[in-house]
């Protein structure tokens, strides 16, 4: 058996292009199906943070990158899309990333260990 664990990157085009940039979701789904050919993860970890908090963390690291400069509304739409995807997929686990790094790390490890034990 081959176990597939992902961190939500498989959904990033749907969230950032579809949600954030408001590109037609059906076009994105067609491209996704063509490239992934039915691939799905057995476990998806979604690390969630309020977009305002995430942008503030990014600013504290220095200059914002191109995507980070897209603005708060962009990230709020992207987050809403991610949350919808998490709600629609039983294999998805929501992780509160507003916690400290160590707590997030422990939570992620816990979910992976629990998944591997089942």
C-alpha cells in the first residue's frame, strides 16, 4: 500500500487562483484532473491562520513577495476556498496555525501518527 499525505498544496491553485483571483473553478478543476489524473491524498493537513495575522507575520520577515502583496481580500477569498475544501473532504484535517510553532508542530505530528496507526 502506498500512503499519500499532503499539506494542502494540491488545493493551492483552487484556493489562490479560484478563490483569491476568482478564476473560473471549472477551468481549474479540468486542469487539475488532467494533471493529477485522479490522484487524491489519504491525509491532507490544512494549516489555517487568519489572513490578517498571516500577512502580519509575513511583514515581520521583511519585504512581502508578489503573492503576499495581493492584499487582505485576496487572502480572505483564498482562505474561504480552503475551508470549503476541508469541509468537503473527509481526509482533511484542520490545524490552527495561529498557535506557536511548537504547538503547530506537535499537532501535525499527532495527526500523522494517528493516521499511520489506523
